C-alpha cells in the first residue's frame, strides 16, 4: 500500500472530537461557581457563556484554554470522541 493510501485510510478512520459543554457546568457546580463569575474572569459576557453552556456555539481555542485554567483542568477535558 502506498504511503498516500495509508494516510487517506487513516483520515477516514478518524472521528472528530465533540465539545461537551455539560462538563463546564459540572465543574462549575463542583466549585460552587456561577456562570457570571466564570464569564467575568475570562473576559466574556454572561450571554456568550450561556450560549456555550447550552451548546449553541463552540468557544474558540483561547476561550477553552481560559475556561480550563479557571476550572483547573486541561483544555482537552471538554472534548470527547464519539
């Protein structure tokens, strides 16, 4: 099998990562922190953070990193392969 064919086969077998906003809420509950506090710390407005938690939008990588830092986890914590 040619190298190009192996690469294409590998790509076809990859599953995309899925962002799991419910894990943010889980950590907020564990840390007794509310959405408004988290939003303020990372420089977002409450409405934007609420959209993320409802799964209406996926945050950019820099925001995921900031959320993860505040909640003391690695950014990959919020992603899963189905």
